[in-house]
C-alpha cells in the first residue's frame, strides 16, 4: 500500500513542530516553515515561523512579534505562538473556516 505523504514521521524543523503535526493531523495544509513575506518588488518585508499564504495566515514566535503590524496592514491574520492550547485551537478553527478551495 502506498505510504500517505503526511505521516507522523514528517520532519519539521521548527520549534512549533508539535503544532504543525496537530494541524496536519487535523486535515489542514502543511504551512511554509520560515515563511518570508515579499512586497511587490520581491523584497522580503516580513518573517514568520509558520505561514499559510493561500489563506494569508501566519504564526509568529519570539521577537517576530515586532512584525505583527507588517502582516496585519497587508491583510494577514496573525497569531502569536504562546504555547497555549487555546491559541492552537484558534489557529485550527481559523484555517478550517477560511479553507481555500483546491
């Protein structure tokens, strides 16, 4: 039998790997890890630990929180990784509600 691409052995190089595994196990898309937001000219204007570009959602960690406004002024939904289960569940709910059609 073919192995599912998204098995639990996926290597996720992120402090938020447990969150990513939870979201993927919940049937949501794998985020871009180390997401870089570019402006119209292609210059990088923002960095986030996790990003779902199709849904314009990012998760910031640590000193990335200083970049919240950069994303928000461009219409992105921003979450801060605070280690709280409530935050993870909010991210899951938001992604599920704002799912993009293939």
